[in-house]
C-alpha cells in the first residue's frame, strides 16, 4: 500500500522498515576528499555497520543538491552504484536541503512496493572548494529565483524575514533566540563528527557579525562538506539481521516555493502537515517523542520546527529555550547531534545525518549527549524556506 494511502488502525503499527546500518563521515572542511570519496566513505561505514556485502543491496537512492553547480558532477546515482561495483537501480534524489530525507522516503517506498528488500539511502555534498558567493548562488536555487533570487534575496534574508515576522507577533527576544545556537554548540561539543565542537555563550551569538538583521553569523549554519548513509530493509529481513531500530512513520508535504505566496509567515505549514502524516502512520502523538532532530539552518528555523512537530504550541516554541528544555538531559531534547548549526550542513547529507543520529540515540550509543531511555525519535528535514518538509518517526523495537 503506498504511503499516501495509508490509514492508521489504533494499536497497530502499519509501517516497520528496519534500519540495519548507518555510516557518516566527519562534517566540516574536508580538503583531502572529493564528492566521490566522501560518498564512498559513508557507504562503506554503513555496510560495515550492517555487516552485509554490497551485492545484498537491491537499490540505491542518493541525495545531492549542489554537485552540478559546485563540483560539475551530476549523475550521482551512477556514481553511488559504481562506488560499490554494482549494476543495481541507483537514482539521484533532489529536493534542496531535504534531499537526504527524500532519499530515505524513496527507499521506504521501494521496500513497501516489493521492488526491493534492502536499500541504501545516502546524501553527499562537497561545498567548501569554491567561493562563498558561488555557494550562496547555488543554495538560492532552493528558493524562488524569479520572486526572490532575482531581487537579491538570499537564504539568510529569507529567514530574517521569518524571524522578524515571528518576533513582531510573539514574545521571542533576541537573547532567547540566541539560546538555540548556544544549546546546539553544547551538543556539538559532545559529537565527534560535528564540524564545530566548541561551546559558546549568548554574547558569542549576539556580538558576531550581522548577516541579515536580526540574524548574526552564529545564528546561521555553516558551509560544509560531508556524507552519510543508512541501509534499510523489510521487516522480515531486518529481524533476521538483528535490527534494533525501525522507521514506523514517514510524512512529506509541500508549500509555496516563495514566502510571498505562503498563507502565513508564522508557521512552516509543510512541516506541520508532514508531522501529522508521520504521526498517524506511527500511531503516536507529540507527547510520545523522546527527542527530535530538526532543520535549524538558521536559529529561528528550529523554533518553527518544534512548533511544527507539536512539541510546543504555535507562538510558544521559544519558551522551550527560555526554560532550557531542549538539552539532551532535559524534557524535550532537540538536535543532540548539534543540529545544522554546530554539526554542519552539507545540504543533502543533512537528512541522512539526522537519521544516523536518531538511530545512534535509540541504540543508546550517544555517549555524553545520550538521551536517557530514548525509545521514539523524530527527524524533521526542510527544503528551501519551507517549501518541502519530511518527517520520519524512528522507534526502538524490543
């Protein structure tokens, strides 16, 4: 039954896609590896974790957004298969910054349709070998070129518009907004694959270079190289291979490409709709969630995300940060990986990275950032300024 047709039956988890392997590279400025090598590194790590051979994989889906414009390399699907010496179906997936989570969703659909039993989903970007101006232009392809890019808007500008709209309507202060980055750096300092592994304070955020008022440099995610892979399997095969973690819900929604054509600037509607769909499939409510990995491309985006996921009411997400409730040892842990801000944002790899962190937490392998007793986690990945949003529910199965 296709994902869009699924209905929820009380007490019954209808989707159970097993996670049998995860792999991730160090995120950051990786000078010694190109696009191909980064992808291969993540793929091999996932295979090693799954304890399977490449020939057991039935198909591959690889997220990539900027390979064409920044590396001159399209046709990433063929590259992913060639890396493993495979001639299996292998497809590049592009949905801006949500490309990685869309690769996961495509993998789920391949398994549920019966077309594949074991699938590898990956995400990869090589972004630091070119100028900031080139990266800015490439990333603006995730927005509306005619209505936004042509008039000089960039993504910091778009999210600054959202931040101002939110702050003008709700009681979010500049100091509380800075707490998002402070918390993410706290987690990043405890994550060995994070780009930035240092703690910061509110003054660091407030006194950093202004990028687009009210957002300063430390409100913004960095330019990053990196790759991540996850190997999924049908429930039957996953059980045979000893999977501990399963995906039990997958939601996808879209909204207008430009901010100008949105119904409201006070929420990311696609995120809310994707979450509702994923929760219905998984048979959960926001109260069941032990932690969330969300898309904090800018600090304000994390506040929109926790509201979209139902972790707070609309207009009240900032309260979680004022009360410091989003740390790994608090009531509502968010972005234990360090998020896009501290862990880094190799665009298409981010959605897979979120899944890797979710599985790591549910396996109890989060070390100093571990969420105690975690059984259910969600990932929230956004493309553009909210035009695409994907939410996945991960669950530890005994």
